[in-house]
C-alpha cells in the first residue's frame, strides 16, 4: 500500500507537507504506521498547480528519502493545491511511468490500494480506455487505468459519477477474472480548482484517510496518515465517502460504485 498527501488553500511551500512535519510524507515512506507495509520505496511523485492550468509534475523511481532534488524542489516551490505520493508497488514494475500522480491536461490523479487480480485482466482494463485517451497510457498500473477510465466516463462533467462508474467497471472485471479484494481505494484528484478525494473498499478494509484544516496555514491537508502524532484536529474520512475540498469548504457524500457494468 502507498501513502499520499494533498493540500488545498493559501499557497504554502511543498515541504510543509512533504518533508518538514514530524510524520511527513517522506517520513511515512520509511515508517508508515497505518498501512499494510511500513516501507514505501518504489518511487514518488508530486503534481502541483501554479500560474498555468496544467500542473507541474516531478516523479522518479528513487525512494523519496534518498533524492536530494525532491527536498530542494519542495523547499522552493509554493502552491495552493498539490498532490504528493510515495509508492509501494502491488505488482507492476518500479518505473517512472508507474509512479503517481498521473496527469492529463489540467487533471491530476493519485491512488492507494489494489484491484484484486489485476494482472489477469490488465488487457481487458486497457480495452476500456478509449482510443483518444490511450496515448496517455504510459505505464502498466491499475491506478493509471482507473484514472483514464474515469476520464472517459466524464470526469470533466461529473467527477463523482465518473469515478463511481470507473470503479464499478474495474470491480466487475475483478469479480469476473481476478480475485478478492476486488477494490480497496483511497484516491485524490484535481482539476486545479477543487481537490476531490474518495475512500472505498469492496470489503470492510478501506485504506486510511484523514483531513485537517489549519488556521495558521489557511489550508487543508488530506492525507493517508496524520502529519504530526500529537496534533489535534485530524478527522477520519468515513469508508464509502466522496469528498470535495475547496478553500475552507468541505463536502462529504456517500460513494457507491454501481455494480451494473458487466465485464467484457
């Protein structure tokens, strides 16, 4: 299982989430406490929004704690909205193209979890990606496939519905050709204006997800694990939830992938 952190609000330096806190994302890459693996060393990535609609993107295959460029970049770049991820592979190769976040146009996306038996139906999942979007399929992960299928399902028009439909399609494949757990997921994605997040599992074991508003920063962190062990104000996001974060506003809705789509 991977670990990730996202932020939306008044611009801050990336290091305020990625490296400076006592239980920062870099710390979690070595000592995660709420995931199935303590070490997340199969690459990292950051997508951040600034002066242009499309996000900046930096990814590499090094463990997050060992790349001096990551610390330098996060100490210099300030952003009002960013996504950061440290990866523990569930089967696909350690390569830059399999590192999160993934981006297409103004959209960025990252995921933690698994889709049961994905290797047995990877070709079927790829067939769900329309020809117009397939050039963006750079890696081989289930996470990137889920993102591109969600884009095809109308992420621009209906972010929650598109993700629900994409998740339902992947779960249908897992039930038909893969194995349990059919889907365990926390994900975050953004169009540069709103930060969206979801927490869901086909069983009762959804990965952990928390959020916290900071008055001092004027922003909100959404994270796999709280960034400080003794910091008050962290709220758990319930399982089967879809969240919208914009400024100080929070909306948490039920998330229910509809199991109507049958596997090919």
